[in-house]
């Protein structure tokens, strides 16, 4: 049979993953409330979700989505450059640009697609990309597609980034300097101000991925909200699928850069626009984010309470990693937490570097104080027993 080699290939690859305890499987998980999930017949309090503000279920957000769906249908029907650019996009892009302090914004199908399309639209083979080692897989995918010279600096190490720029900048045409605002698996924040300065010294373009910053740091405006009068980070990417609670990705930039992306980002040009209901939901959620500062502060407050209780370094974002090093240990710890009624997912390589497997706890405005206190107690027992 012609498919024998395909079957064998899949079987052997899976056996390798099994042997390394790195095989992943889909588990049916229903979100039964803003911070509760039902999985394998158990109701769990979730510290695993990126819906930091519970907005995916907020009545105003849901109502906006339903209304838009009834008015404009469930799908956009075509790419945005054809007929898929329905009227709800304009408001959403204006809101994003306003929040990030840029002239314009462009919404993509997802954050992954935004990175995959934006990087190759701006840099190519003659260019240099200098990137933090812990940046998200989709930023690396974008760089690989661009075919640029890739130089990786040690995590949050501005001196190392400077060294790489000194060594490599001159022999390239353009240069992109890339970081995350809030690091997705570590929860720490980048020194955006220092990187912006460094970029300007070397005529490099700073690009920040703020997937985990918007809505939960900087009073909701994210990692690199710029004080009025100061120049913003020129390329600010992010997602509408985490604290915003909906789906989609965005890049905030100047009017001309946005117009260029409309023309050259392949993941923008050759894909269908987002469903109207999704765009309306994101817009309604951003209205809440800019008007309810208390809500945007709560996830970080809860994360700090947790790190303080356990004597861990103070949380810089609603993401708190509990480092357990090996895949075996994180799997066992995650199982123990599930038995105690908590959903905390084990994160293993290749999502994180070898030897840094961890539990990743995310805190939400929807958690009750008592949920956090009980998680801390359960986590302490685990830390004392490893
Ligand atoms: C989640 C995430 C993305 C991808 O965003 P999606 O909208 O989920 O595709 C990109 N970058 C970072 C840092 C992320 O955490």
C-alpha cells in the first residue's frame, strides 16, 4: 500500500514522543464559567486559561457578538481585500491604535497569522533579525519565512542584544529587533524602554509581541503604552484571543506601515476576514478594558498574592511559572492538582527549553480570593514534596 510509509512514519514519531513523555493529547474541556472548566467528568477551577478578565463570557461582549452575527451573518464571506472588510473592523482598528498610541492598526485572523505575515512583509534575505531567545514559536516561524539572518539574544539581556547589533548590523540592509512585552511561559516583562533606545542607536525597528500584556498590565493598555508626546514602539503586535476574550491578531503601527501590510502580508491578503461576531466581541471587550481599570488590575494583584504566599519572586504579570524541570515531575504535579480540583497545565519542551518543564499558573479577574488561597496551599504541598 502506498500509505504504509506514512503510517510507519507517524507511528515511529509518536513512539519517540511517548518514550520521552512528550506526547500531547487533546482533552475535551468545556468552559463552564469564567474560571471553571469541566474535563473528564470533573469540575475544576482553572488556572490555565488566558481569558484573564473573563471577558469571553461578559454579557455585553456576548450581546455585541450575537447582535453582529444576526445583522451581518456568521462568516465574512471573503478576504478583507475582496468583500470581507465589514463595517465593524474600522472601529476595532481605531480602538487598538488609540490604546497603543499609534496612527493605525491592522487586524489579522489570529496572532499567529499576524506574526507570520508581518515579519516577511518587512524583512528578507538581506536583513537582520535580533530576537529574545524566549520569544513565541510564531515569531520564529515568521523569521524563518523571511529568510533573514537570525541572531538570538539571551533572555531580556539588553547588553547581549547590543553586542549582536554591533557585530552584525552594518552588514545588513534593515534590522528588526523583536521581543515580547510579557513573556508567555515565564510571565516576566521585557525592558521595552531600553530596547527601544538600543533600536534607535542601530537604526533597528523594534517589534513587540504583547499577546499577554494587553488588558492586564499598564492599566489595561499593555506593556508598551507610550506616554503622550513620546514616540511609540513602531511595531506593536498582539492578540484579541487572550485578555480580550475573542479571537484575532493585530499590528499597531504608522499609517504607511499598516497600508504596506495590507498589500504585502500574505497571511492578511490570502485569508478570509474574521467573522463579524468576533470583531464586534473584541470591540466590546476593549470598551470594557479602557473603562474599567480596577478590573484590569485584578489578575496581577491575585498573582502577586500567590507569589507572596509561596515566597516566590514577585509576579510581574498574571502568569506565574512553577519550575519543576522534568516532564515527569510536571505531569505528576498537574495530576495532583487536578485531584484537588484545580486545572493547571504542565508545560514541556518544545514549548519551553529542555530542562525547564513547568506548571504555568494564570490568574484571572474571575477568580475568587479563596480560589487563589487554596491553590497556594495545594501548590505548597507539591513544592515541599519534590
Ligand atoms: C498566544 C500567542 C500568540 C498567538 O496568538 P493567537 O491569537 O492565539 O494566534 C502570539 N504570541 C504570543 C507571545 C502568544 O502568547
